C-alpha cells in the first residue's frame, strides 16, 4: 500500500512537471545567451498612401521599463492586417511580406536616471542583415507567435546569429524606432 501511495505521488509530480514542456517561453537569444521577453508592444501605423500594404511596429522586451534586452522591427503586411506566414528581411522593404528597421539590444544596464550605461545595441544601419519572421497563432491562447531568425554581418564579416520567440499578449502603444 505504501508503494502505491508513493507511485501515485510520483505520477502526480510527473504530470505537473510535464505540463509545461510544450509551452514555449518568449525569449531572445544572441550569441548563445538567452534573455526572457515578458512584454510586447504593437503600433498599427495604418496603410501607405497608395494602400498597397499596412505597417506595424513591434517591440518585444524583457521588462516594461529599463529592459535588459529587446528586439524592435517594422512589419509590412497586406492591407487587411497581420497574416500568418513568413516575412523576409529587406533593408529597403516597404512592401507586404517584408520587415525592416531592426534593432536588437542585450546586456543593457541603466544608471539611477534610467540612462543606458552598458550593453550592446545592434541595428540594420550598422550590420548587413538577413533573416525571417514566421508569424503563427497558438490555437489554445489565440496569441500570435513570432519566430525570428536573423544573421548580422559586420564590416569585418563577423557573423552574429539572433533568434527570438515571442508569444504573449501585445499591448497597443507607441514604439520608437531608432
């Protein structure tokens, strides 16, 4: 009987601990270093003047204020809005199915006045970039999912690989692209 109670407890622990295995965490991985992303902002900038695409700015970050890491980008979608599928990086984007204005920051630290004093900020102005964003939708939560894969090459041809997964509620707001 004692073994039966032990096995029942073990089975419950196994079920509870395995319950989160399939749940992906939102994160940013730069150079093998992983930071959890807990906050996301979306800004719908509407359509272009010729109404050929719609523009969204996104920012996924480790915290709402003074994030230690974040990734920002501009997404060009069909005029109807965000569609599921693969978007391709294009520095000169401005056409549906692409993204641009990418900024990735990590290892950020701030002083008492909330000014960044340490960290790395990588922009598509400083690196040659290539990559994709795959947008999906979690059928259980109805949240959009973003799987980002980027390759950045500097002037010395050193390559930095960036991967990110984001799946949380997106807050409507303003995103500054810099």
